[in-house]
C-alpha cells in the first residue's frame, strides 16, 4: 500500500487554509487509500521565538483538531513529532548530506529570516536547517506521497534530492517521495491581503479564518474581505486576486469550478455572502467535534501515545539502517 506522511506546525491556531489545503484531503482521501501518518511537527515550532507553554497548548489543540476534522486513528497514525526520537536522529544524517547553498536558497528561510531581522531578532540556525528536519520527517517512514500546500513544494523537492543523494553515496536506503496537492484551494489566501497565504502566525488576524472561530466572526471576516477594482466577478488570480480567492474558497467549500461559479454572480456582496455561509457550514461540524474531544483529554492522549508507538516501530528499523549505511558503529 502507498504510504503518505504530512504534518502541521503548532505555531498558531489552525486556519481554513490548513483545512482546505491539507486536512480535509487527509480525512476524505489519504487515510482511506494509503498507509497514512499525520503528525504535529512541534520541533519545527522551535525555529523562531516562542512561548513554551503556548507551543504545548497549540500542539494539543492541533492534534485535537486533526481528529475533529475526521482523522480516524483506526485508519491512520496520528502522533506528535517530538515523541518519536527517529526524527531528530535522522535529521543529523541528512544535515551531513545537504549543502549550505541549497538550504540558503529555500524561499521560506529568506522570508522568515528577513522578518526576524526586521523585528530585531536573531535568526536561529534551526531556521536554516529545518527543511532537513522536514526531510527526515518524511524519509523516516519511507513515504511515497506527501500531501502538502503549494508553498511546501520546494521542501519536498529538497527531500527528494537528499534521498537520491544519500542512496547514491551509501546504497539504496530511502524511498524518493512525491508531493501531492488537492485540485482546488491548495493555497487559501489572506482575506485582507490576497497576495499572502492565510497563515497561522500572522500578526493581524482580520483576514484569517480560524477553525475555531464562531459563525458570526467567520461571517464578519468574509464580508470584510478585500476585493478588487471593478465590479464584475471573474476568476483571475493575477489581476483580480481578492475575488479569485473568494471563488476558490467557495468552490472548495461547496463544490464546483471557481471560474464557472463566477458566472453566477453580478456583485461582490452576493459572492461574499454565499462564501461566508459556505465556510460556516464547512466549519460547524469540526467545531462541534472539537468541543467533544477537548472534553475527553484522556482519549486524545491515548491516541497520541498509541500513534507514537506505531510511528516508532515503523521508523526505527529504517533509521538504524541509515546509521549503518553511513558507517556508524551499531550500539551494543
């Protein structure tokens, strides 16, 4: 069976973009047709300034929302990255395989590094090397497919390069994965800044719909979404990014093709109203299930404990083999 791996970083409250771009596909498709592993990648949250208590809180919330979105521990493996040592073990081997130049070319390193410097913060070394840890997350499980948003494509390409390079140097060890993407709304944009992704850690949340926002707040954010000059409703991401974003969201929530949906509207107001209601309807069952799970933390803890155990059993033999391949003496 094909194996998939993907994860979510607990650096902020999960958003509509996280759900439409990744989590819904995990629940509706990937866990049913593949041997799927889904992880809260908490080690990645340490690459920037952070509050330890908040990271712990968001890690639990993210895991709970993954389950609320439909992940079934009977069908897939749900766990927390730091609970499985093989991620960090393999990351060092891959750091010894990667080059400084290819890591410094990573777009997210450039963007996040510049942002940290602009805020007067130092740039942590882990921000440079975290794509290697991401590669270790994937390669440790011999994943064939990595369902990710469009913004992570470059990191999956690095993962492929490292797998091929390691295999050529030390003998075949790793499966070379490929990225997969949902057909619509792979990258949901900020409602107030349609040139930017709807991210978890933005300073302003006016244009970000969080999965736990109540219905009235969702409606308010969508109705206040930035549109474009002109009045006609067309799906054109280049010249009309605000309207295109609303159409993408509407299509992802209610079905249909964004360009065809545009033909049904003669005003931005009607488009916003229908999009807002579609988002409210999409998120309502997730919020309800999250409340039920949050009231039963023992169950969530059990899922994470059993998931980490299964993940460890899968990853350890492969990582041990990689250690032997590079010439490290096995423990006795």
